[in-house]
RNA sequence: GGGCGAUUAGCUCAGUUGGUAGAGCAAUCCGUUUACACCGGAAAGGUCGGGGGUUCAAGUCCCUCAUCGCCCACCA
């Protein structure tokens, strides 16, 4: 019996293989496309294949969804690398502005500290230290999963070059009049003390009361009686015969604290069927009412401050929190006989997606991006099929989003982020680029321009990520742009994907990727979303330790169709660990039975039955290749699994056993068949199960290059 | 109120252009034959959510209903 490596005589043990093999790959340099054979041999420009990794948040460990991302992207990358393409996968880390700030604030809270009592610079420095430390852990997790990405090109969203380019984009938008300083209602979180974009709010069902309040000749229905001090008008539908006669009149309304003069306006937006058909207008604390104040030129009276308390406009209610004031105001209105009735009412209320605090719309000066023209270009590109979606029904969702944009508030009142390169006047709220107007310049309003301390919404920088990750505007790597595939979670179809398309088109005229592959969410075994509060979070690193990265990877991919959610079932991973061992044991059998046959041994003459075996293998190669080209990774993986186990191991090996016991040509050809089928299987399995296959590849007699750069099998060897 | 997805074997899910239903796990029986018990073999298990339609043929296309899930939404 020929010698087989000692480790092959025992069951497969991933922990003895994985970190060693990863190191081998790193040292080979093949993660970097500049070192690939195709980069150095041909004088022709080799075809490139590029994927930009969605940069994981550098504020914790990877979760199960990341593992799916890594598995899918690494499959694409390894497959295309083996196809001989100049293949680049750029890793990154996201500072994740508000997300990280929230994580860090929780940490501060536990220590009995508060960001509001800290110096901006000190806070920034602390979060930076925390982030850089977390970043290391996150990167170790990415490596543990086997990601064959080019670490020499890794980017962090707070790298100085990234920061300055993000700021430059803002300046360009400003010059192109696509960014403006607006004074409008924004989504204000009273806990986190910052404005949020619409995608950072979550609507939750709330049971409230609907109060019918007498307003002079009207009765208006409202859930927010505490805002009556900010009322400036009553709106009715102009077609409503009940109220038509009042339109244009000013009516006097008595409240507990004061008497208001309210203009009656007619507006088609008012639903005649809801409530009483008459609506009180509070422009400073309601997005709708604000819009009406624009069309009808109404004043805006602020009555709630940044902490969610009533201000002195509310007289004796000043200083009270919203909930408390509501109770008191209702009591007082009732004693004045001004409440006609109170109904139970269930409605959807936007709240902060991090702390669930009800969002308070507040009028604030902030920077906004004009979305309509940018979104139109993105929609056009998608309609022209310059960008396609897998699965394709996401195209509809994307287009719906692009056709219904509202201007994007990019100012955040937090320190953790990229500072907006602007100056503002705190008196008149005018703003300008820092490069146009240096801080300290007097403002015509007799104020003075000071540096804006606000930071960008994190999606403003991540929206430019495909370019930033390639070092834009530095041209060295721009030959990799546009990239081929953007693979990410389906929840990012509106948070992230459109912004990347928009900025890619805006900055270069080209969409940043041709294909958007969206995977579903990885849920727990009951199909429930994983969350820390539910305590059902499963760490991919724990699973890797227990079953091996290969088993985890392929179990996440097989049976998982794009766009659909996946239940993470440990039994399934265990099943694929068994598959790893099956491959391991089949290899042991082959290597102990092939005598002197090597990968270089010439093809012997084959029987008719042997030809059939290779014909079947050919059809597997064709089908696996087609599936991979068509993003059907789940089918490619399943096909390989069954071919290896049921056909190769159960049938072909068994069939060859008697021949191996003989002597002569039949034995020789049997040896050759076994080694070659094993070798072709290893190549095709490599993108799915890189560690195990690379380890075994190195044991095959006369294998030279590492498997990572072996050519993808096209057809059976002749 | 709108949109999307799902509904297939006990469980988790596949089933690409329509052509007589598949896998893993679980459960049943047999087997320890020198790659592997993290194994092999055998058998069992589904009127593909209901109803209609198109077709020679439908899990697959169309309509409709039901249930579940997700997302979006400015009727105060």
C-alpha cells in the first residue's frame, strides 16, 4: 500500500487544515489579481472579474448573513479566478456612522457615562479606538470563512483618502446644485439627538386616541392635542360643501392657554371621509402640515424642543414631555367643554429604528440631496438593462423606489462620521462650501459662518463604495470599474443599492455593477429573524469551529434560492460536515489504490463503459458551469454533492474495486479514472468548499499549482 | 391602503425555457464485504393551499380565493 499522508488516515478535522491553508493562499499572493498567471503571461488585456465586498460594520463580529455573503461571493470569485479571469474581490470595513455610535453609546451607558457630557474630539477618539479593535475581529472572521479577497487593497470608510473623496463628492453636488441647505421638517430622534433619513425610521403600529376638538365652527380630529399651540390653520377639502364657505376666512379659536387666529385653507389632500373632514395644521411638527405650509405660505410655530418637551409657546405646559402634556391638555380642554368625543385609534407611527423612540418631526436647517434628477438616471439605467437583478422581481422594487423619491437628508448630529465640508450661519441658517467661504467669514445677516459640525449619513459614503473601494479618483484600479456583481442582502435593495447606482452614474457616467444578486435573510430554525433581544442569534464563527467553514458555506448555499429567506438548521450543516468527510475518505481510497499513476500519467485506453463514465462527468461539468454562470449556486452545489456521493463514491469506486485487485491494463485504467474524476470534482467543489479541496489537492501525486489557480474543467481529459 | 414573497413527503427546502414529483434531516427494515457507521443497501412517505381557465400535456402559464411572512405608505 503506497504511503498516504498521516492525517488522511483519520477523519477530516477542519481545525487542522483551515488556518494553515488560508495562510498558504495569502502567501501565494493569488488573492491579488496582479499576481495571477493571466496578469503576466498574455499581452492581451485579460478579462476582469470584480466584486466589491459589502463592507461589514466594524463594530462587532460577523453574523450569519455575512457568512452567506462571503460564501456566495467567494464562490463567484473562485470560479471566475479558475476561469482564468483577472479576478479581484475588494474587502472593506464600514465605520457605520449612526450604527456604531449607537453601539458605543450603549457601552458608555453601561459605564455610567454619556456622550452629551463628552468633548467631541475625545468621543471621536474613543469610538475610533473601539472601531479599529472591532475591525480586527471582523477581519479575522472574514478570513475564517475562507474569503479569497485581496487584503492589500482593503479599504476602511474612514481612510483619509476615502474621507476627502466623500467630501469632494459633496462639493461637486453643491456646485451642480444637487445639494442644498433646506429648512424643513426632519425625522428627529429625541433620544439620540439626531435627524434620521426615512430609511432609518421604522413604522410601528400604535394604539392611540383620536380626539375630536371644537375649533370655533369646526370640530377637528387629532391624535396630538398637545400641538395645538403650534396650529396656524385649519384645512378642509375645497369640494366639501360643509366647509367651502369658510375657506379664506380667519377664525378665532380658544384654547386653555391662548386664543389663536387660524386661517381656513382649502386643500385637495384633505380626506373628506376621515374624522370630521377638517384638519388642524401644525407645520412645525408634521411632515404633511409642513408641506401645506409651503403651498399655502403659512407661518411655522415650533412648540416642541429637541428633547421632546413643550416650549414656552405652550404657556403653563412648557417643560412637560409630550405624553404628559397630552394628558393635561386633554383634561383642560374637557373641562372647557371643547372635546366632543374621543375614539380609540390604531395607526402607524414612525420610530427610530434603533431605540424605537417615536420620531418627532422638527423643522431644522439641514443638507438635502435633490433626489429626483439623480434617481431618474438610475431608473433609466435599470430600464435600459445596464443593471440587472437576480432575482429579477427586484427590478420592480428598485424602480418603484426610484420613481418615488423624496429629498434625502444627509446631515447627522453625531460625531462618528465624515464631517460635512461646509460652513453655516447659525443666525440665518445659510450654508456654503468650506472651500468657498472660510470659517470666520461674516454673514450678510450680521452673523458669522462657522464650520458645520454635522456628519454625513453613513449611506452617503457607502453609496460611493464601489468607486471608493477601487481608490477613485486614483486611476490605478479603475480598469476594474464597472464591476461585474454586487451581492448583498435583499434588505439593502432600497437602503444601499440605489445610492450606489446613483453615485456611480453621477461620478463616472457608468453604473457601478452589471448584476445585483440579492440573497434573503438568514433566520433561525423556526424561520424567525435573528436578534439579540430574542437571544436566537447564531454565530457563524461558532458553527465554523464546530463543523468547519466548508460545511457551513455549502450548507448556506445549497437549497437557498436568491431573494428567499433561509432557516439556519444545524442538522443541515452537520450533514455537509459528513460530506466533507466523505470526500476525505474517498480520497484516502483513491490515493491508496492508484499505484504509480499521477495527474501526468497519459490517458490509457478506455472501455466503452469507461467512456460512458466520462460522458456523464462531462454532462455534470456542463451543468455545473451553466448553473454558476447563471447565478444558480444552489443547483450547482446540489449537483456536485450528488455526483460526488451517489455517482463517484457509491457507484464508480465500487465498480473499480474488482479491477484494482487485478493486474494489467484494466487496473491501470481504473487507477487513472479514479484519480482524474477525483481531481475534476475537487476543482468544481473548490469554490464551495475551498479549504478541504485545497488540502486534498496538495496530496494528489504531481499536483503543482495550488488549486486556487487551477483552470476550471471544461470537459473530460482526453 | 398598496407592493412583494411563500404555501410541494413528518421537518427544512429544491424543482432554470410547461413533458409521467426530488434532496437533506427524521422515521422503518437489512447489513459491520479491507475508503468511509461522519457508512452501505432496501423500502416507505406528497390528489404539489382551495377553486376555475389555457394546453395534447401544468407544481411550472393565466384568473380567483384563502392562510402566513416581509416591505412600503403623509387619512390627521
